């Protein structure tokens, strides 16, 4: 038998085979009942936001802004309003949203529809990472089924393909891309909650943030808050990769540490590897040594060490990793993904790569360069791009000898 043609193979990749509908099973398990209570007046918008406030839920795309506060701010803005769901997930080491959308997409869709109802958004735009074609095909079919079932009478749903750029994970660049323009971050203020998509007040939430809405409202905000460790309300989805035996997504109490992830949830380090350091928050979250593996991986606990948890993408490194090479690899990524709009980021990342590739680790020069990038760049890419360099200078001086 002759091998399949290239054309047939490409079509099979780009147009996944139709899968069994998920909506009937989700509704049979109680799905969309909460949305129905919202739409029929059994629940008020204030009551739903109060539960979110009690839960301590924060934006889980990386920024960590309190969800209830964001919903309330958008509601206060003069309408008409819009909703944008950030499913771009471009941060290296992050793959939690993909898992949620593959395994239980309707939980996110219901959260999205409840959010649209809560802020009275007449349209919801779901911006999906273009490298997820199978998910896009499934979401398109399931959204059509939701609309056909009459479950979204209060808003229209628009599925948008991502532009294939890391920068479009930043909310204002994502909005520019949805509008059909080049994905460049906007100057702020005004913030997107005031003037966002199509110049209208816009609520922007991440997939995982919306995924938790149903559980929080049905079980109560106190229930969700109680799932975390003391002082760390809620649950977190940690994307764990690198030198561990069992990488993957782990849904665990907020405040879980890197050491706990490795030893209790990922089967320990790979054979022959000794734990040396880790990225607590993806490419831009900095690098910490193994001696600091007991810091809670939660918002507000890593900043004093020059790092942040971001989207909870934890990359484990070992004694077989040279931290100079790690920093250079990350800087090359930022150089490639810089949108080029502002000089500090565009020129700064390029200059940093040239210095590191040439073996120059002049502390004063690198600290001055990263300071300019941090203070003068328009968005978080340039502001955080120097974190890997500063982390190596601060925590891994032995690798510079």
C-alpha cells in the first residue's frame, strides 16, 4: 500500500476528526444550571461577585489581579461593555489552559458566559493560541452547540485565532490583535477596563480564572479559599516541566513549594540529576537556586527575591544545566519575541544577547542595561526580560567563574 499523500496528511492535522459532543454530558452533570440561575434572576450580579471576593480568586494568567475587583471595576464603567478571554498561553513552560480546554471546556465556557452576564457584556471574544488547532476545532463545535441550545441569549460569542506572537498574551496587545491590527501593547492609562476592545470598557480574564467560577459560586467562596494553605487562598494549577520524572499539570493548594512539587507530586528528579534551581514563573519569572525551594509559589512571595510566580509555570533545572546558558536561551527568546515598538526592549534584548553570547558578564553593565529595560519599556516583556540575567548574577555566581 502506498504511503498517504502529503496533502492528506496536512489536512488530517489542520482539520481534526469530529469528536463526540461534550455538551450533553456536561449538562447531565449539572452544567449550565448555575448560568440558568443567573439569567432567570435567582442570583444577582452582586451575589456572584461577593462569592468571588470571598474566594480570593485572582487572575491566573500571570498578573494576579483580584477577580472580583476587576469585575466590579468593569461594571462601574459606562456601557456598552465587552469581554475578552485570554487563551493565548504563550509563556514558555505553561500548558495548564490547554489541559482545561481539552478535558472540560464547558466549565470555562460557562464561566465566560457568567462573566459576560455579570458585567453586562453584549459580546465575548475568546482569543485562542493558534498552535492549538485541535482545541479550536472542538471549541468551535461546542460553542455552536451552546448557542443552538439557547444558553447564551445575553451575549454573542466570537472565537478568534491568536497571531502566533508571545506579546499577544499581554492584554492590550491581544485586544489590538482581536481588532485586526498588529499586536502591539498600548500605553496606559487608559486601562482596558476603561477603554479596551473597540474602545469600549472590557473585562479580560484568563481561561483558568473563568474555569473556577462555577465551583466558587456553587460551593461558596469560603470553600475555594479554604483549599489553599494558610495565608494562600484557593487552588493553583502548576505546569511543571524540566528535570523531573513526571512532568505535567498539578492542581494543588496555593502556596505549594517547588520542593513539594518535585518530591511529592512529580516523582523526584530524573535519574542522575541533582536539583540545582528552578524557574518559578516561566521565562520571565526569574531563576531561584535549590536552596530557596521552600518559598510558597504564590503572588507576593517571590518579588523580594527578584522573581514572580506569573502563570505558575515551574521549570526544574539540575546540576547538568549551566545557568549562563539558561539565561542566554531565555534572552534569545525575548529578543525574538520583542514586538519592536519601544527601543529599551527592542535594543536592550539584542544588546543583552550579544553580551551574553560573547561571554561578557560585566555586572555593572548588565545591571544598568536591565534597569533601563525595566524602567522604560512599555509592557511586561521588556520590563521582565532582564530577570534571568539578574537571577544568575545574584543566585548563581559559581556558574560565572
